């Protein structure tokens, strides 16, 4: 049997994690032959609820779960951790913009970065979910210099999945038939959903839909889907966010589908002119526990302009929290 992988999940008593943890425990994230140790981190007032979640996990009798640790101490939660799912953060409510969250959540990720730097496995794979996710990941990375910086990522897979659904619905196709969807940039309304290279059953997606829909309907619908969910249910996306975390980590750890791309917000290496170090969403291919940014795409002037706007927003967010790193 494989050695257990230690998975730390923050905000473990919250709605996203209630959809996430049981699927991790069943093997959906790391495979049905990979044992796990679950370290569940919560703030002190939520510990009782978190303990109840652990009780339910135990009552499911998942064979892959070798231990569950419930704690309000980040140093305990991240000790020797190999995977970090950074879900816990102040949520966005109705009428709130992502920028409203930067100050409060930035402080959380600054302090967690320092702890991770000291106690976690140096090759820990981190997915930041709490918003503003890209900038929170940047803050965390800046406060964890001893950690493999390449492994500090943010979640744009939810946007990617939303884009797949919108294209499938419009083109009358099955989601499984769609390949090479792209989300560029920031997980915000400035993100750039791009179907220019996507295919539907092997044919160019751009030939399946009209250009006006792609520009004027598809892009804003995907970018503003999170706000639409909040308006409909009164709180942020939960089950769909959990599903996207699973997709993100499973592909990263086990490999993405051959011949396809997935969207991940990763530290920029300068590809496509984006400033190095910014946590920016790119199309990537995952293999052998690593990822590579897809290179050499000829991006249109319109898309490049939108990409630049998203990059500028990330720079502005970085400046707003400069005191945290």
C-alpha cells in the first residue's frame, strides 16, 4: 500500500468543504489506491462544527482515510503537509466586490504563508480558493520563500468548467466533446474566457457559434457567473467550487487528459508577456505531478488587450497589499 498523503484543508467546516472532503476521502482527488491523512483547520468558534464533520467522515468508513486531525492551530494543520487546499477566507456576499475582500483575506494568507514556510513539506502543492484567489496566492508565496514557488497556485478551474458548460449549451454538444478551453488572467470579472483554440468534436469551436455571442455573451456570462450564483442562492458557489478544486488537484497530481488543456492560475514565467511572478491563469498540460504552460499560441489583439487588463488588475491588487509581503 502507498504511504498516506497528508492533505490540509482550511475552512474545513464551511460549505465548500462539506462538498469537498467526502470526495477526497473516497479517492476522487488522488486516486482510489492513495491513502490520505486529513488535517482540518478551522477558526476556534467553528471547531465544534468541524469536529462534527470529522465524525461524519469517520462514519462513512472510507478505507483510504488513515487519520483525521481537527485543529485551530495552523502549525499543527500544516506540519509536514504535502497538499494544501486553502479554502478558508472571508466570503463574498451580495453586493460585494473582490476588492472589498483584499484587506481582510490578505492578512489571513500572509500569516498562513509564514506558518507553511516553517512547517510544511517544501514541495507542498497548494491551491488557493479563498478570494481574491490569485492575489491571496501571491501573498502566501511572498511569505513562504522556502516553499517551491512553482507549487503555489490559484483556482480558475471553476471558471474553466463554467465556460465548458456555456459553450456546450450554445453549440448543442456534449461537454466531453470540448477540448482546449482557456481562461486567461485573474479569477475576477477581468478574466478572459477564450474559445479561439477550442474544439468541439474535433471541429473549431469558433465555427459552431457566432463571433458576437463569443464576445458579447459568452465572455461576460462566464466572468460574472459567480455573482449570478450569489444573487440566486444568497451565498457563494459551494458544490461547483469543490468540484473544481478536485479537478484542479487531480489533474495536477495524476495528469490531465491527453490532447487537452486545463486552466490553472500559476506563477507567471513571462509567457505571453505577463509580468513574472504574478499568479496568472494560463492553459496548461499536467503530467507526472507537474504542469507546463502551453506555448506558442497566436493570441488575437482583442484577447491580448483583455489579458493586459486582467494583468493590470493583478498589479493593482498587489500594490494594495504591498505591506503584507
